[in-house]
C-alpha cells in the first residue's frame, strides 16, 4: 500500500519548460520578468482589482517590509493571534513594535474580534489577522475595530493564494497583506517566495524604497526624480528572476489548482461530517461569502491524547498527518517579548487537538476515501 503524503509541491514539466524559456529570453532582466509576472497576476479575475503587488523572496520578507513601512515608535503595539507561525511576530518585533497575543475562534482558528477588543489600547498601531488554511477571518469586524481605534488593519495571508471573501482576494482588505508561494502552498515560485499586496497607496512609495535598499530607485525609473538617492533603511527583498518566471507559469494554473483543492476539501468535509454529528471530532466552519482555496483540511479531536493516537494510527496505515503551530504566547520569547489577553483558552485547546490531513494536487478521490475510512476505523465507527 502506497504512502499518502501530507504534501507534494505543485509543478510539472510544462511549468519548468515555460519558466526556463522566460529566463532564457530575459536572462538577468528582472524588471522585465517582474512586469510579465504582474501582468499575469492582474489577468486573473480574482486579482484584477486595484492594488500594487511586490514580489518577494518569501512571505516572511513581505511581512518584514510591511512592518518596516509602518515606521513603529517605541511603545507601539501590534495585535496578532498566538496561533500562527513565528514569522508573524518576528517581523513586527524586528521593526520595533511590541506584540500582543489575542485568542482565536474555535470555528475557524482565526483571530477572535472579541478578544481583540479586550486587549486593544491607545498604543495599538496595527491589527494583524491570519486567515488560517485559506479561510477568511471575520474581516468586517476586525476592520471596524481597527477604524474605531485608529489602528491599521494588516493581513498575514500566507495561506491564501486563490482564497477570497465576497469575491475579493484575501490580503487586499487591509492596508497591506502578505501572501506565500513557499513549496508547501497551493502554488509555488520554485521553492520559496511571497508577495506583498499594497492597497493603501499611501504606503506605496515607502514600500518601493524599502525593497530597493532604501532608495527611490522606482521613482527614478518612473521618471519622477532625476537621480535616485538613499532615503531610509532598506534591504534586498525582491524575488529572484527564475522564481518570478516559475511563478508566472504557475499562476496560469491557479484556477485549476484552486478548483481541485476545493473538491478535495469538500470531499473530506462531506465524509467526515458524519463523525462530527456523532461527536467524535469537529470540522472547520466556513463563513458565509468566504471562498476557500483548499489549502488546509484539519480536524479537531476531543483532546491531545486522542489527536496523537489518531496521528499514530494514520501513520501505521501509511498516511501522513501533521499537527500545526505551537502557541507563541507559551514560548519563552513570547512570554518575555509579548503579552496576551486572558487565559487564551481556545488557542491552548485547539493547538493540542488539531490534526491536518493530506492535501495536495497528487491526491485522487480514492486516496481521500482511504484517509476518511481509516479515521472511521480508528473510532470503530462503521459506514
């Protein structure tokens, strides 16, 4: 019996062929390849809106540029979920802000607006939800809180290429949003990569300067200044040329990939809902008007022991399933460099009960059925 792997990076010979062709024709001409990539992205219906994309070495780089563009002052605070990858916190800490951890909603594993309201202060400069697994956070409520408090809504949308809310791509609701093209994501830029979406044009020049070593090179290229100068601290963040070429080819498959991953997600959900009805596990609740991209399919077991036992049971049957984030607020650096709201009950509980099931384009329907049947067998529940 073959292994069913948790993830297989997406790509094929045709994508490699096109990426090599683009690179050969435009060798080292990064500006030209970037223009092709921008045109490819804007040609997709979901991404045809008005925002500026900046293609980065990684989503972490996009988050770091986002944080630097905020120009934090001592004492400024940023609210993030504790249930996230450390890059979310690192980016703001390195830019000089303090992080405040808020709790999540069990239905989606996303930032809970009620927890945000309890922890917000006059020092809050930004609220940063992630959209876990490509499922939209309560973006309307969070935007209202940000507006009322005078803070800025930013988005860590690392999971979200192809995901939307009310037909608008996640990552474009806040002033800025970061998306990942790491090899673990739905499509990749040949290993690592990311993109920073800037929807508030007030940040556009600042972002452009940061990613070009703090210079106004873009303004110079656009003819707005006669020579470019060093204006602020910056760095080297741009996506390499071959990665841009590979992503340009991969984006041509985004609709196909998103549609198939949604099918897999819905197949899991349909079969496992019977176990949820009987109280064996819990499934994600997708908010109304949220367009999922099938990035993650997870289940919540009743406790950590049961989660770990099921994980081992699946492994014994040659199925790879994985847990996810360690809550940041319980780590040594999280305790010393941040503060949190209350006892963080939901975050603590979810982190010990969540199990991610295999999800990738190599999965066939019989593979999904086999995973589900193995879970049913674990509970001794017949179908």
